[in-house]
């Protein structure tokens, strides 16, 4: 039994090996046969195109959005962050003075109460300091013209009395001396009278010194003290006055900001929300949203001056210029406009734009009823329009390191390779400037049916540029050659046709 199973297994393996060998042999024979086909031998299923002359339009088609050329921005004028408690509906028609947005006023009302309290306190302090300053000013005058004069007069009176007492004491001492010399008075009386005269002299000197101290020291010291108190009182008065002004200004500003929390329409017209881009932190305004000062809350577009903004790819922006004709297709109608503005700087490429670098381009629209901001539109910008030019399909052309070629099927059935000079193109047709004649039949997709076409397209570049291949084409003398799917080079990228 085991021997029988072994024989069956051997037979099966031999059959599998034989089938595989026959398959490999068939593939080799087919490959050899295809490699030996001459360019003139072509499959009867190959498609051809008869060269002719026609009108060719080169254009770019992009999606855009309608917007107004002139927008009145409605902004928040309240300092800090504030909460929206009510907002008008997007797209509403309003009259001048109508309420558009209401902001929360609770924090501002608390600030008004606080500032009012501080303003009254500051005003009270300012009034008190003004009274103190006036008292300090009067104190200076009162001392200089009052107390000082009185003190000086008192001291001068004391000096006069002391001098009078001195004269009396001296006379009495002189009289006692004469009486002593004559023997009429004892020596003790003479000594007493002389001592009294000496005391009178000391009293006079003391009175004079008191007047000197008053004039030279007491008065200047008291004047400096009073003047210092006056300056301090005036400084306190000025600071409290400024504080009162500041607190009053803050209170008044809070009152004004409370009024600004009710935002009104500056003119009559439509109100729309500003479109927030995905990379911006400012969302569309809504109830409960937090807004800051000078943030654009709403837009009031001028519906008589509308435009379309589209993004043009960087590969085509050099061909876009002011004044180019454009056709704008709206959901229910078609308009004609022209390019009015091309951005000099591209929008930054990021993941949300698909890493595509595009330049904002503005297409101006004619005045028309029914246009609204935010409407989507398909914009076709016409880069060039040619009349009566010789064209062939782009699929019939192969560009290589040696130039552009196509293959012509002659009336005899022979296939002939032609070197051609190319012009402008759209994504379907390309202008042939020389190398072909009207009425000749060119092979479509020659690479798929002709070995010679495959060899031409795969011919390596010269040694200087060998190995410098990039996605989508090869480099020839520093210029990129597009692959078969785009033989008209970068000028046809992203182009549309009608």
C-alpha cells in the first residue's frame, strides 16, 4: 500500500514539473517574439488620430469662494476678554444703529462700583490735602509777619530795659564810689553797687545775644520747617488730586466700555460672520464665545462689489497676469470676469492644504443681483487662446533626451518615426509647430504598441545628467522631461479645457 502511494506521489510531482517547464518555455518564446517585432509591424488594434487644425484654449480651473471687495469690519472695542451673550444671525439684513452683538457687562459693572468708591475716597483725601496745603501756606506768612515780629519786638524791649537798667546801675555805682571816697558810704555799699552794674551789663549782652540768635538761627530754622511742611502738603495735595482724577477717569472709562458692550451696526446692509481658517485660534463668533479687543466679530460686505478668491498652484502662477479672462460657474448661472489681483507671496503649505503651495488670485465679478459672500464657484482662468493651430493628442507624443517624437502611420501601412516641435497645450491636446502635416495619422499611446517607442522613452540621458532622475520625468541638459502622461511639460499641469 505504501509503495502504491509513493508511485502516485512521484507521478504527480513529474506532472507539476512538466507543466511548469512548459509555462516557462511559452513565456520565453513570447518575449523573444515581441522583441523581434519591427517598428513597421503594428497590431491591428492600435488606435490612430488624424492630424488637424482647430481652436485650442489653455486654461486653469480651480474652486473658489465669493467675497466682497470692500468689507466694513465690526470689532470689539472693550478691553480684555469678554463673553458674547447674544449675536445677530449670520446673513441678517440690518439697519444702521441696530444691535449686532451684546457682551457680558457683569465684570464692568463691578469695576464701575469699585472705581466709583475709590474716586470718592480719593476726592475726600484731595480736599483734605488742599486744606492742609492752605494752612501750611498761612503758617509761613503768620510766622514771618506775625510771631517773628512779636518775638523780635519783645526782645528789643527787653534789650532797651536792660540798657536802661545798666545806665542806672552805672550811675549808682559811680555815686557810691564818690561817696566812699569822701567817707560818706561804706565799702560794702560800693561793692554792692558795682556788682549790680556788672549784672546789668550781663543782662544787656544776654538781650543782644537773644536778638542775634532769633535773627540768625531761630527764624531761618522755623522758616525752613514751615516751608518744608508747605511743600509736603502741596505734594500730598497734588498726588491726591491726580489720584482722584485717575480714579474718576477709570470710572468714566468703565461707563463708556459698558456702553460699548452693546455693538451696533455702523451702516445698513447684510451682516456675515468672518470665516475662520483652520490654523487660526479665533473661531466664528457665537453665544458664549470669548472675544478680545480689536477682534473682528462681524463683516458687513458691499454686495455691489463682489469677487472670487482662488488658489493657483505654484507651477502655473507665472502664467497668470492681471486682466486675464475668467469664467465663473455658480450653482445656477455663469459669469465672466477678469483677474484683478495676484498675490506676490504664497500661502504657507501645511498638512491642511495638502502640502500644496498656492497663490491667492482675485477674480473681479460684474455687478449682479443675488451674489452672496461664501457662495462656492468654479473659476476657469484662460491663460491662452489659439485659433487654427495644428494639434495632436498628448498621448501620441513621447518626449525623450533627444526631443519630442511621434509615430505616423503612412498610407502604405508603414510606421514612421517623426521628430516634432511642440508648442502650448492643455491636458488633452498639444500644439505641433513642425514635423507633421494635416491629414497624417499618428499612433496613440505608441509606447504600448511599438518597441521602438519604448526604447526611445527609456533611452538614458547623457553622462553629465545620468542618475539625475526625479519623480515624473528625467533631466535633459538641466530641463525636466515629463513622462508619457504629460508630454507638454509643466505648462499643462493643473490646466483645464473647454
